[in-house]
């Protein structure tokens, strides 16, 4: 895989309008997730759970954890759109 595509980009390539409903957005500490990232158990993450839609139709439920040390700006961004696009800015 030489290039990672996000949901938003995939939907646009298919001619659909991407959107998301945020079900959960909170700062958490989680030992299991910290272990996956190789971080201390006290590391803070943004837990984001969204329903992803194409043309208003629900297509997936997405749960993601973001390392706030690496991307602290995520706590104040509009995450109902592409997180990849937000991070690239």
C-alpha cells in the first residue's frame, strides 16, 4: 500500500457526498490503547466514534483513538469531516 485513502476521499471518488455524525468525542486514558502505541499507561488519547455516511446513508461505524501528544490540535478541530485533511493542515 503506497498511499492511504480516507473515507472522505473514497466517497468523493465514488461521486458521493461524505459526512459523519459524532457519537462520542472525549479525551481518555486507556492502558490497552497506550500499549498499542508503545506509550505509558497515562498517555492521553482522543477517542472518536462516528457514523460515516455517503449521500446521507450510514455506511460504517468508526471508532478511533488519536495520540494527543502527536496531534494536540485535534481537541479543538471539526472532526465531523476528514481527520486526515484536518491533520494535513
